[in-house]
């Protein structure tokens, strides 16, 4: 797996997070390790085209 950035936070008993480039796909885990595993599953689904019509975040460099 490539290195992929993700956002995360702890919300009471769960860890919530999403892949930085794919903010529409939020997942959770009972631990940070479980959250990371769930994010890896989402990433694998995205790169294998299992999920259609994916919105992606990118950067644009101004002239």
C-alpha cells in the first residue's frame, strides 16, 4: 500500500477518520489501529474501482 494521509479524531469511545484525498468516506474504529485497518479497506476499494463516482481532493498551483 502507498502512504496515504488521513484525518482522525477521538469521539468518546470511537476513533473517526477519513482519507485526506477522499473526505467523503468516513469510517470509525474502537481503537486507532482498527480505524487504520478500516481506512486501508476503503483505500483498497477506491483504487480497485469498487466504489463508483469518487470525489477527490487535489491542489492547484496558481500561475
